[in-house]
């Protein structure tokens, strides 16, 4: 089986790190979409502190709705559609030199395949445990901010890691991802096209992606964060 898409992106948490982009925000709503050849992904999430904590300092909870579509070649071309919901508890900490966050949660997803493929480990309704770690350094390279994220999903044994440099007009983005069935590398740039310093931000991203056994193709995405 050779999926052409980002199967582990079904975890969705990797779509954007959830550090508070504005210290004044008490909670965040996050939304976005990404498209590539034979693949698409969209999400809507909510992040808020637990009682006695604040974003960036203490315990938080996160809820996430997403939808993933991808195609791959088995004995024939197969299309998969996978809506899902994730819930996680996390802890955010750090100081002026760096910030970090860790999360542990569950994802519920129902993957439909057309035509059916009994060999797909994500087939049908699944409940999986997910972990995620985020690390951010405000002034890492020439005044730019380093933003790193790593994720692992038990059961499917899928993984996702992303590194970005934010703060320049166009910042580089590197994504590596995979599972026992595939691996892929994604290289691109991001640019902040709107940021009002009150917790609202809109980021455009794009580049090229290559999966083992497949040709290189473009990807394009949009990420939105609303603080309140």
C-alpha cells in the first residue's frame, strides 16, 4: 500500500502549534486547510486553559474536528475519507528564552475506503492515543522564531514532525512524516498575511511535497488563529 497523502495528518494537531500567539488571549480558536495532489485536509480546533492555569503557563484542554481525504495505489486506485474528533489535555510552560508544550489525548475517526481495502490499518472506526510535543525559541536565527512540533499516534504508528522559522516575510518550513507503509518530506515557506496583535493571525503556506515511490508535487495551505 502506497498512500499519496498525509495519513498521520488525521491527527490534525500537527496542522498548527497551539502556543498562545498573543499574551492577552484567554482562549484560541484555530482553523485551516491544506491541499496537495490527491489529498486534502481541513480542521477546526479550540484551546483553553483549565481552572487555575493560563495559556502559556499551566494545564490546558484542546478539542479538534477534522476531515482528511487521500488517494493511494493498492491493487487499484483507492480513495479514503476520514472525518474525526480529537480531545487532549496538555501542559504549557517556559520563560522569555523558550516555550514548550506537551499533550496527551484520544482521536476518534471513521475512515471510509472506495473501493474497500481490508489491508488499510485506518479502515473503519478507530480510537487511537496521540502524543504531541511543541517547542518554540523566540529569537533563534537572525531574529526569527524557531517553531518545532513532533507527534506520534499509537496503533497506526504514524508520526509527524514540523520545523518553521517565523518572523521573516517568508519563513522556511520543513515537514517529515510517515508510518510503517510510507514516508514523505514537505519543504515550503510560510508568510503571515494578517496579524493584529490581539490574538488574530492568518498564515499562508506552500511548497513541494514528495512521498517515497511517488513524484514531487505542490501543496498549499491556510491557517487562521483567533484569540479571545
